């Protein structure tokens, strides 16, 4: 493990961020991190309970909100989509936060619930019934269906038709369980019940879910001499009211309290966690004293109940009829450790064929198998989640590396050390975020080999497997990029493409844009592949334009069809290889292409991009032998060239209806038909590479004609890439980057970022709306948003009223072209 970056608060005299007690943080599947601090104002001598939300790629761009909680915040929980956040406090208030306008740095409190005066100790969203298990031992399989399988898992509560009902469950300090359900009309349905008849104090609790749709709650009163209790909770809706039923399950006593040598050594249980939200059969317990801790892992199993011989003679036990009992068994326990300050559990739903401690050699160091323990001496250990054996260790400074027992004793008496008070593992377990006792955020890399020496192929295989998992689930893959070195990029992109091509056609279509976005983010990390990033972004834009323009076509007769006009267009354009655009056009039913004049005019900016890009590609064909430049990969991409060819035909037809919607070219001759010329050259180039298995080189005649293009038409400048101010490409040299909340870093002069200079607009030049293809001017006055991943910029509010353009804009309301989230930009962005 090593530190990637740290981000801390600016030190002010009159007010400063101090960690709340308890301090909490949460990490979403979209790589957003939420954490709490208390803002101390020394003039007014009061505390404001703050919630901070950051995107891991732009940690300095923190969104801090006064939570409105009157007491300290005790819990934070993201929902399964990573777009909503729950916060709960020590006064029983629970608040649900949602993105404003789908912006990652703009949040508002929408709904909530209350158990007045009763502190919340555990909180969770209800399960939506979706569980995709990873089969690590099958990571070499060719089919995604073998590597990742959908587990049969029932939602906590279903609506009519089996749709999962959204809501949350919380446990309070007095032993109450409260469930709040979000009705489709926006109202909240809340119900509260006691966990059991004899209510008692609950100091620690956690929530997990069973495959049958039930909820399991684990509770402890904080004393290691008391039992850890477990309860089954069933939620239902009866007559428009929420009903909660509870049932007591087998409890357990920690092993350390039954050991005579340790009976009174660890008086308090300080951490109680299920190993996973959807794994109620395994629980992690930590008991501590003032200086040290011990950790135990327990598993709930069905065991046969021995039957007395007398009863066996009366009624012999046959086969499955043997009476069974549920019993907690200890899986593993640690020796005495330094005092544990925080625990972080993996979120990967790993399915192993050998579910116990024996794991195949090539998978036993897989990152999702480890959980993180932070200690008061400032160190962090990754331990195996079942055996609790140490897999990797991080020390916050070299002076803290213990050499012998005397050193450890000196450290303990030297005064309080900085340590993590809250920790969270990323969704792939390749990164760890910790908030320390000074309120500082630290981002740690966790090696894919878990600190063990594995060959490069095995590390690459782990990274590839997790990239595939993110591709299938739709989770953000930023934490995987932390480990990709420039020499790995080419290999990873190729292997990712190979695995993708092995999948069936339907799955390939579903994942088609996600893999392009993934390749683009990988290629940014190496100077040798930087130009390909431009091509991948252009390909995403082309796919989006093609889908949008084809969707505007309507069949002439309502009872038509097997195929949509868009599908017929593709079929006809692929069959008719004529180089004359008008001869291809004759074969189409032009009545299907009729649109309103205002619609056609509103699409001109997108049409212009298609025309400019085709002209740029053809003009760059004679230079294809030179060092790789933007657009190079399109020259041998038959599918993309075919898309351009189809769009040229559509644009030609629309130009007959509304000539002003055609792309504008600056030609040297007034009589020249620019579109016919470009279509002819494009078709010739397409014919060279239409068959992937039989790609031929363009003939000399075509190259000569393309050489003449700059003398016939003005070649446009293409706006290749937005300026990306993210942190990921600055972390590859493995040197610690120090950042400050609220202050953008001056990370210039990096080798990779300098490669972008040829493809991005220089500061002071006119800016462009990358999605609407509108010019914003050198100093935009419109409020804009940018993508957290690729840096794509677009206006926050739509200037259009035409339905077709609104349809285009609706595609990008929640996510960018590359799938990244949006963040609001200051008006003065450069």
C-alpha cells in the first residue's frame, strides 16, 4: 500500500474543521466520497455539523453543506446507484440527500424521517434484489456469464409486479428498529417497532440482508461480557401502512471472554460489522481495552442436532430428516493487536467455490478478499476477511515502523499519533480512503497483488477482471486506473477488446459505448496512446449522433414493419456500394425522412460536426504513415466509416428539404458539389476496410484525390478534447500529491498532460459546448457543467425549445458521453 494523495483543510484562525465524534464516511459506486466534520466557530463557541462530498478525481472540489442536524452525525449511507445519500444523527433525525440537476457538487435534502431523541446507531438502504457475484477462480473464462453471475436474491420489499420498493432501515440506541418507505408519489411511509420485548441499550449495531428478502440486525450493548444479539426483521405493507415483524436469532459470546487468560482483558466491543451487506451469515467483532484490541470472525452454520439413542430406536433418523440447528462458530481470531481505530469492509460480492479458508493460489491475494483495520499507531493492515491473516501493511510514516517491542512501547507513551478515525474501501477494493484525527482525507492505493509478489500477468489479470466487472455493472472504474502504469495501457486495452469480442452480439451491443469510454480513460495514462483518446471520444460522439438522427426517422405507414427506417437505412447503405450519393439515395423511401423545417435547422450544429469530421479524416489519409495522430484509427474502422456514410445520405436528403441545414464548406469553386465529392472518397475508403478480416490499403488514386482536398476545401480545425484537470494522470510516478480542499492545484508540467496540448484549446481561445457544438466565447457568460472524468463541457441550461434538440440534450442529463458524472463549473472557468 502507498499514499496516492492527501487533501486537507486550510488552517484558519476563527473557524476550523475538526473531526466529529464519531466521524463517519461512505464511498459510493460512482466514486463519490461523503464524510463529516464539525465546523468550530470560536467566536460563537458552537459546532456546525457538516457533510462533505467529493469526487475522487477532483478531491479539492469539495461540496460542503450544513447538514441541519442539531446533534452529531452518526451514520452515512449511499444507495445502490450512488446518487442519493442518507445521514442520521444522535437525535434520531434521518435525512435523504439527492443531487440537484444531477450535479456531483450540488446536493439538497429532499425527504427524511425521525425517531425523536433516540440516537441512530445503524443505517442502511433496503436491498433492491440485485446481486452480481464475482467468481474469482473463473477469471480466465471467456464468457462474462461464467465470471459474473446474477444471484437469486429477493428485495427487502416489493411493489406490485415485483418491483423493489425503495426505503431505509435504522436501529436506535434504545433498541428500536425504524423503517421508512419511499412511495412512488414522493411521500414517506414510516413505522417503528422494538427489536424484542425486553428492550435494552444498543451501543453498536449493523444491518445485513438474506436472499429470501429478510433483514438481519446484529446488536451489542458495548460490553464484551454481554451476548451479541441477532434479530430477523420482516417488512411488509398492509392497508397502506408499514408493518414490521421481528424474531430473535441465535446469539454469541466473543471467544476472548471465554478464554481464562483474556477474560477481563478486553472489556468493550468497539466494532461490530457483517462482512457484507448481503452476507448475514458472517460477522466481524472487535473487542478493545485502552491500548490493544482483538478481532474475531464468526460464521452462522446449520448443524445436525444429536439425537439420543432412545429416541433413535423409536423413530430412526433417515437422510435429511435429522433435526438441524443454527449455530455460530468462530472462523478465526487474531492475536493481541494495537488498538483498532477504524474498520473498512470490502464491497465486492465474491463467490468462491471453496468458501472457507482454502483458496486457490492464484486468487488468494485477490484485493476483494481483504478487509482493512486502522490502528491508533497510525498503521493500516489489510487482512484476509476469513482467516484474518495480514496481507498488506501501511505505515503513515517511516518513524512508525516498529522494529522491536521496545519501539512499540515508546510509541505508545510518546503521545497521541495521527490515525484514521473512519475508513472506506472502494468498490473494487483497490483504493482506501481514510479520514484522520485532524480531519484530513488520505487516499491509499492497495496493490492488486495485495503486497505479495505476483508476476505481471497475474496483476494484469486482476485489473482486467475488475475492469470487466465495472463494465458489466456500470460502476465507475477510477480506482482501477490508480494502478495502471503507462507500460500496461496497450496490453490492457488489447485484452479488454479481446474479452469483449468473445461475448454474444446482444451483450456487445449493451456494452458498446462503455468499453469505448473505458479504453479512452486507459489511453489517457500513456503518452504513446494519447492521440487514441481523441478517436475514442469522437467515436462516442458519432454513435450518439447516429442513434439520435436515426431515431427521428418515422415509417410512412403505421402498420409497416419488421425493421425501422434506421435499420433499413443501414441495410441499404451496406448493400449498395455505389460511390454516387444520389444513386444510393434513390433506393430509400424519402417520405420516411420528412421532418419539420425548424427541427432540421436546429440539428445543423450536429450535422456540421459530421461534415467537418469526414472532411478532416479524408484530408488526413495521405499522412497516415506519419506518427499516430487523431483520427488515425477511423481510417481502418469499417463500422465507423459506414456510420458516417449513412449519415451523409440522411443529411443529403434533409438538404433537399432545408438547404440551410447542410454542413457549410469553404470551397475554392462555386460549382463544386462538396458532399458528392466527400461521399465518393469516403465510400472508396470504406470499401477498403468494410470487412474486418480483409482490410486492404487505399489505392494511389484515392490518396492522390485526398491530397487535392486542401486545395478544394478549407480543412476545419477539430475540437478534439476538453481540458481535463483531473488528478489521475498526475499520480503515475507514485509520488505523494498534497492538496487542499477548495483550492485547485497547480499540477502543470506533467509528461502526459503536456501531450494533450496539441489537441486542446489554449486558454483565452473561444470555448465550445462539446455536446451541443455551440461556441461559448473566450469568457463564457452562461453557467456550465463539466464531466468529472473526461472534462467535457456543456451549458447547464438548455437554450433550445425544439423537441429534437431537447431529445439530444436529455441523453446527457444524468451522465456525460463517457458515462462520467457532471459537476457545476464556476462562471470564470478558463
